[in-house]
């Protein structure tokens, strides 16, 4: 359900964090999952409440914002050719080199907590994270997501 429109890009080259967030937002917007001011709010929230997680050798970020900026729940994924800097969750001063982004656009507030817990559980599985990072196709991505119970 959360990945059913298969918004996933692999080994993308971006300039910085906001460039990555904008690309993912454009894809969510093109399929009408979000409101027009979603990007503004996701960037604002990321500055106040960072979502970077240093995991083994692969940093992950889980940017999200309030459900009022979401029309229909969906999660967008991007792996990056070169990492970009986010800050570690719970801090404002510990940079994390992020290689993968899971952007949450969740309509119901309870979905955010549930999905964050599932993602954090998956992120701790180094083998799965390496498979996701090496992933090159949407079919392979969806297979991994199904395998871990996220889809």
C-alpha cells in the first residue's frame, strides 16, 4: 500500500539534501499524494527535527511532515550515488552521510509512528540495507520491501 505507486529511484546524483527532498516531493506531487506546500514543510521540519540515522556504513534519512500536507499515504525511496549531509535524529549538530532516503507522506497520524518503527527495525538489518543500496530496479526494490513486511 505505502509503496504501491513505486516511487523509487536508484543511485541518483543530487547536489545536496534539499535537492534530494525536492526530487522526491516532485514525484509525490506528480501523482497527487501531497499538497503544494509539502516540500516547504518537510524542509522546515527536517531543520528542526533531523531524521538522519547512521547505520553501519550506510546512512539513512526518513524525512516526513505533518499529515495535513498529505492527500493520500505513500512512501518515496531514493538511493544516492554520493551521500548528502543530514543531521542525526535527536540532534542538530551531528552530521550523517546519507545514502538512502525514505520520504514518508502519511495521511493518518498513527501511520507515522507505525511506519517509523518498521523502518527503524529494517534499517538495523545490515544485509537488507546493503541489498536496498545495491538495488537497481523497482521490481527488485518492491521484492525487498515485501520481504521485510513493509509493503
